[in-house]
C-alpha cells in the first residue's frame, strides 16, 4: 500500500458526549458520524493530563508531561523536541498545521517540523482572529489579520494547502480548531440554533459533591461560577432559586457550546467532501479527536482538568478504508501519547524508543493484541490554578475502577500556585457507579481492591519514570491500613 495520507482534525474541549456517534442526547453531528460510520470509534481513549497545552505536547511527542516538560499551561513546549511531524517530514511527507497551537510562540516555541503553518496566538479569537505564520526570511513569525469566523478560516487554510500540495507525495495535515473552547461564540450561521428548544440536563447537574474530596468540593468550575456577561452573554434573571438559576445558566452555556460544535461539524464535512472529490478518501487516515473532554454541566461543572470521566475521555474517531473496519468500535484502552507512534507506524517509519505510547494500528485494525494495557496513568500538575482552583492529582484508571490521589502541592511548576494542602484520595467503582457519585476509598468492601490499585499506580509510575508524592503515598497507606 502507498504511504497513506494523514488528516488529523483536533478540536479544543469537545467532549465525546457531545458527538452523536458517541450517543449524545444533546446534539447531532452528522459529519463526525460519517467518520465513525466508515471507520472506528474508540470507547476508551483517555487524556494523560486533561488540559490544552500538555495534551498537545503529549500528542506531538508521544511522551507524558513529566518527560516532555509541558506540565501546565505556562510550560511552553521546547520546539527542538522530537515529534511525529518531524519524523514524517524526514520520511518524505508534506506536513502542515493550521489553527490552534497553544504551545508557546517565539523562536523556541513556534511550530517546527511543518512545511507550512498558520496558527492562532495563544487561545485565539472566534471572530476576525489574528494569526501567526512564518516570515519569508525564516526569522520568527509575522502577525496577519483575518476576516471571518475562526472554524471556517482554519478549514479554508487547510483546504488551500491541500489544493497546493504535491500530489505525488503523501501529506500529514493537522487541522486544529479553536472551538468549542470557552467563551463559545457562535458563527452567524448557527447563532439562533437551539433558540426554540430546551437541551436535556445531565443527570448529575445538581450533584452536591457529598463524599468527594474536600479539594474537589472547593473547585471553582461550577455552572454557578460562569461569568454571566462573558460566558453566558446575558444577565441572570432576578428572583431565581439556586436550582432554577443552575438550570437557566446550563441552557445559556450548553447552547453556545453546541452552536460552535455545529460549525466544526459543517467544516469537517467540507474536508471529507474534499477527500471524496479528489479521490483521496481511500488512502487517507482521517482522525477526529479533541485535546481532552469537558464537563457539560456534569457534576454541576464546566471545564476539564479533573480525572473524572467526562474530562478524562477523549473522542477518537478514525477512518481508513481497507485497514479500519467500517462501523466498528473498540473498548481497548488508548491514551494521547499513543497517537504519535500510531501515525509513524502507519507511515512505515520507525517509532523511536523514547516515545512512551504504543501504536494503535493493531487496535484500529480490529486485532487488539493479548498484552494490550488494561490501565492508564493520569497526572494533572496545575495545582490551585488561578481560574478554577483545581488541585494537583494523579491516578490510575482500569477498565472497572479509578483511584485518584489529590496530592495538593504545586511542586514549583510554572503556572501552579496556592498552598500545599493535606492529601486526599478517591476511589470509584465505574461498573456500579459510572457517574462517579460515590467515593468508596474508606469502604472496607473495597479494601483489597484499593490495595491492588495502589500497586498498579506505583507500577505505572515506575514504568513511566514518574515519582509518587511522599505525603500522598503515606496518606493512602494510612487509609488502607
Ligand atoms: Ca483544550
């Protein structure tokens, strides 16, 4: 087979439960569903650090945050690191990235390994965004002003580059949408979508967090913490009970979130149509994913960061006729550090031993190996973040359970701040309690299992070269004694 093309489409904060191929009860995404219908849906794809900058670095490098050094939003990626686009470029691929970069700017952080790039500075804007592109003299970037809507523009740039490419060489294109990141500003086309309907509320919208860790209760990412003007674009009607205010806020929030997703879906459709029209659908791997998940009112929250399912899970839809069976799904566990080895493997390029992930190609080919991982390691470093007060934590998720250790220490990481707090632990039974409402860490019935998970967590940390936090470790010993 000819070296396949790679079209990697990644959005920002698009939770799997807002994709109809994943059974969304709140929206329809017909074009994303085309990828699923003609390819595979991964049911257990997880982020190793659920926040924008670190996830992007892990995807490019195939390594965990503690290895690539990109632990928080403020630790920008060293652009001399080894990445899959560099290796594909060296193997003859045409490479490009358009859209959100969010790994830093300037000579040490601008995109490298790409024949062409045009990216948003930082988070970028939804309407009439400025973008950065390389200067002709190869010295830094220049700023250009664009007119239009960001999701359309990123797609326009991607399609223009595809039109101009050398048809005799394979391409790897990273199309990175800003949407549906906060502050959810729809295009004129979708501005009034959902105006006349009520979006169903998640079952855990009114979760009071009883029994969960104190630091989880103290997080400031409740629907009630959304800014009425900036996020909800309206004043809260006076006289509402707290419960009614949460419901009102949820509708304001979720409708704009879904409106900006409608534009992504349209634009993914444009790219799939382009592949069809150019006879390239059969030899192009198309991936749709997001840098992490998001809380859509689940547990009363918005945002991500936490190791709870809605934030931890990444959508991952992949299509490559002849390799990936149409209409298939897999429960095999995948993590974002697996993406880079997957693309290199597919291109027939050696995967460097420094990359910590595994190629997903056997899984995507519906041939999950017998020794495939049954657990994954997670670590969120950005303790006491100025915006949401989310605690630093790490943990292990197996197919049936999740153990989370809030070590509550900024550990001197750039962008992490706030006081060191006593460590706390949570344990969830994902079979009996998939919504993660019942923390069973002190339930004697789970004692033996908790000790097994403790051993598995340490095993993963050793295998991946990370270190446990001494106080958190001691606290878990105490809880399980
Ligand atoms: Ca993100």
